[in-house]
């Protein structure tokens, strides 16, 4: 502020007696230094005034008038200041003190780059300061004091608002990043760093601001690729954008969205492949396609449904295979294998009616064939009465299935024929010496003879010879239905 040096104020004090306030608009650190210098100058001037008034008189000898000078008859009394002048001086001093308080706070804030983060409020404080300076220059010290105090309060309020302004700058910077407005983002994060140097969010935001334009370009390219149906290219571009700015919500959400679209496309393709493979009974290929689809969407209900259908289709195929093999074995009257195949069917589906009904019948037919085979392998067993009775009971028992096949009937006929032969006597020739008594166990005694024919049923017989004074003889006679029985010679020849 400039002051006219030629116009005295109402108190009679010259311009040098008034402090020079700082002009509005000086917001740099240089202005802060200038104000500090002015404050120090004022303090120096006050110190000199005190020295002149109180210290200097003590070291200066009083001036003694010469003897030849007539002393005035009456010593004049000094004029005392009026009450108005005293009050004016007090207002001036208080205004200067208020200005000093302002300058101290201003210096602190300018060192903190207040012009960067609090420009509007700071300029308002400078305007209030200029008004106070003008009042001081015009000698309105009370008004000047009030103005300086008001300007100081404005700076104090500005200083208290730093946390709020930091939060606002960070929020506006993040919003600018979301709009991909690099210039606005840089400006807001610079404001935040002026308020709090080293703020991590502001540093990260400033770094992101240098990349948002490139990220925005990648997003635009990805959008064009998606529009052209090239989802893979769009995904690759978005992956670059995410790598460039991992904190970009839009880049990440777009990357996930396009990735989801690609997964949906692949998922639908795999499901179609699975259905086609199932339709053509390529069950292994269908299962593989469903497994790949499950990796894309674990637990998807459509996969679970498809797997159930596939499982049923595979079961039906297995059941059909067992049934077809069972039918072939049935045609060959291999009832053991028929029963085995039907058991396999029941292991897959216990409710399969054809297997439930057929398995027991197959087992009965298999057991009947086993019994018949045993008789046919060893027809000599029919030589005893009880086995013949058992064979007859077997022939008389009902056949499990009248359509059981020609082989079973053939075996039944063979056993019946063997049983007839077993019950038909065979003529056997016996020879002796006329001196030995011949006995056939379970048949009877035939006495002594030289030759004799006997009708015996097929079987194994024990023939004994007895003669007084001679050791008994014991012979076995096997009567067969299949071959002629050789002549048996019975003689006791060893004397006792």
C-alpha cells in the first residue's frame, strides 16, 4: 500500500509513523518474507523510539544557558496530551499489534502453499487486509484494527479447513479419474499434496492421472472390438488397461464383463457339444464336455441336470448291453451266464422288471442243467436204488420254463433213457467148479454150479465163493448198461 508522505494525519504524526500493510494479491512466499521483514522493521522502530525517549536522556548532559542570557522570568509548562489524543495512540498501537498477528499467521500459511489449496479464501483475506491498510493510512486506527483482526480470523478459519479441503481434493481427484479427466485429476491431487505432502492417496492418484488417457483409449478400442463381435480382442485390450491402472473400477468391471461373455459363449458351446455327443451315444465325449463346462461354472444346475441325463443314458446303454448278451446266452441255454448278466442289470437298476423276473428262472434252469449234467457224466450212479429214485424225482419235477430250449429237453430224454436202462436187467454169465457155493450180495445164494446165467440190474455187485476146507473168495462184479459184462469165474482153490 502506498501512502502520501506530504499529507499529515489528524494526530499530527507523519507518514513514517504508520505501518505499511501488505498489498492484496501478494500470495507467494516472497510476499510472506516481505511481510516478515516489515514486521521486524516495525519492531526495530519501536525499540529506537524507546531508546530515544527513555535511555538517551540519561546519557546526554543538560544544556546550561550562558550567564549573560537572561533567564525568563517565568518557566513555561509542557502541554499534556488530551484524552482524545491518548485514546488515538492506543488504537494505533492495537492496530499495529493486530497487523503483527496477521503477518505471523500469513507467513506460516504461505510457507504451506496456501495460495494453491486455499486460493479463494486467501484472496478474500488479502482483500480484507487491503481495506484495513487503507483505514490505517487514513488514520482510522480503530477500523484498521477491526479489519486486521477480521483478516486474521479468515486465515485462522482457512488453516482449520485444511483437513476438509484435503478430503475434498482427494474426492474430486478420484471423481476426475473416473471421468478420465487427467488435467482435473492432476490439479486436485496437486492441491492435496500442497495440503499434505507425501499423502499416499494423492501420490497414487497423481500417478494414475498420468495413465488415464491411455487407459481411456484402450477402453474405447475394446468397445469397438466388442461391437465388431471380437470379444477375445476386447478382453486382451481390457487386460492391458487393468495392468496399466489396477485401481480403475471401469477397466476392471469391463474386463470382468467381457470375460463373463466369453465364458458364457464357451459354456454354451460345451453344453451343445455335450448334448450332441449324448444324442449320438458318444458318452465319453459328452462327459468330457460337461466336465469342461463345470470348470467354467462350478455347480451350475444345468450341468447337474445334464450329468443326470448322461448317467441315465450310460446306464441304459449298459443295461441294454447286458440284456442283449443275456438273450444270446439264453439262446445257447447257458443259463449261468444269463443269470450273471441279469445280476449285472440289477446292480445298475434294481427295479428293472425283465431282470427281476428272469434272474430266478435262469438260476433254476442253470441248477437243473447242472443236475442233469452230473447224472449224464456218471450214469453208473443209477446202479443203486436211491440214486435211481432221485433221478426219477428229477425227471418228474416240473420244468421252470416250458420254452427252456432243446438242449434241456435232450438232457432230460438222455437221463430218462439211462434210467430205463438202469432198471432193465442185464444177463450175466457165472462159472464155477461145481464145488464152490456162489453168493451175490443183495441178490441171493446160487449154490454150487459149473455155469450159470443170472439177470442183474446195472450196478456194482459183490460176489462171494464158499467151500469147506478152503479160504473164501470175494469178487466185484460191475454190471454196465453201456457194455457187455464179462463172464465171472468164482472158485475157492486155496486150502486152509
